[in-house]
C-alpha cells in the first residue's frame, strides 16, 4: 500500500478492510515512509508497526 492511501484510511471515519499477513488490521497512523502503527481487529491491545508494502486493502 502506498503511504498516501494508508494516511487516507487512517484519517477516514469509515472502517476499511485492510489486512496484514492475512489478518484484518486497523491503521492508527502512518509513522514514516515505510511503516504504519496498526493493531489486529481481534486483538486491539497489541499494537505494532507494520510495513506499508505488506498492508493490503480489500475493495
């Protein structure tokens, strides 16, 4: 996923279907050009930094 799209999703009031390694995640914010702070939908207490290139939006 490109950085701009990740930022748009993070700022959107609507929930978007985004996956990281096959798990649905919520993008909290974009850290820099290569990572974003996310958490798995089924484990919101476990935040981590994900590589933007491994984030996939399901349309």
